[in-house]
């Protein structure tokens, strides 16, 4: 939750997935609150089937990754998603706000992010909702316009941590509304999550920072020394190779970086580098 609040969505997502993937370790609902930091297994004194077993999955998804918050006595709704770079679609259904329910859908296409909000279950068709939409973008993205039902609306941009947030506030009076953010694409990275085997040692790649700069993409990473990792990049710029980093071949439109961590194989090591942009 803290990582999302301070604009560090990569750290937040990795912590979220570490908990979410525990779903597949044992029986359904068997999610312990006490784990080894080195191995994918519970301690002997761990408990399970607790009421809080899924708390650190559901809460970070709703309040962190999706940024959903209801306030004002059921009169205000905030939707501030910080999605991984490879998530192009997300839905949140039956969000309770006062006496109404809302379905929210986010769709990303090239240069366009569209959010649809639909109301149901209201006692009055004239009910209004104070709506705040605040999706996040990479720092080198440039938002050119925000449109509600095809009409331009004023927006505010701010930087929080490694992200750029774009905020629009308005009253929703209709049964449904469509908001479109028109922008120039930015640069961001993502890791394909693997389900660890029971008892496996911690060995995955950790993305601590991903910050787009004028001359390239600055990355702060941690990985097991002696190992090679694959990191995927979405960017309008072609990436160049640098020390410890090779540009691989990717099957899709995203670019692939091959990272080599040096040092003792028994330890994690840190890599702080800038992957240069090749300007087109």
C-alpha cells in the first residue's frame, strides 16, 4: 500500500504478486501470514484459514493497484489506477458508492486510455457523483488532452515517485460516461511473473525503480548474482545496449532486455544503470 501511495508501483505490484501467488501453494484459502524470507514455504508455527488470509491481496488490489476510494458519505469516488505496463484492460464491477453500484472499465490502446463508468442500482436517475479520475503514466509520456463524452476538459498533472499522474474532477450526472486520455506514449518495464515451486529459494528479479529520463531509462534492479534475467520494455524509443545489458529478440511489439548480474551466486546484488534511448 505504501509503495503505491508514493508512486512506486513496481515495488507494490511485486509485493502484491508475492502474496497472490501463495494461492497456488496449498489448498484454496490456505494462505499463511508467516513465511520464510528465503524459501517459498511457511514456518512450522504458521497459521492458516485466518480471516486476514487474503487481506494483503484484496486491499492492495482495490486501494493500491486500482486506487479505488469512496468518501463523502457515499458521494465521491476516486479511481487512480497504477497498472503494470503490460496490462491493457481492467474492470472493477459492482463498486458500492452510497445506494448505487458502479462498473468501471479501463482500456489502453496506442496513445489512448479510455475509462467507462456505468451506474446501476440507484434510487434516483438524478443522483450525482463527484468523480475523480487519476490514472498514472510514465514520466516521459505527454498527455495532450482529456475528453469527457468527446468534449475537452481541464486536467492537472503531478509527479509522485516514479510516475506522472493526471487528474480530472467532474460531476457524473448521466447513467454512464466515457473519459478518454489522449497522450504520447512513455517508457516503462515489466516482469513476467512465474509461480515459484514449493520450497524454492528466492531468486526472482526485483524492479525497485523505473524512471524515464531525457537520455534513457534509469533502472534500479536486484537479482541473484550469477544469473541472467529477462526484462520487457514498452517504449516509443529503441533501446541501446550498455554494460551488463543486452537487447534481445522479442516475439511481440515490446522490447526485451537481457540482464546479467555478477557476484557471488549466494547473494542478491543491485544494478543501478541507464539504458540509453536511440532517438528515431
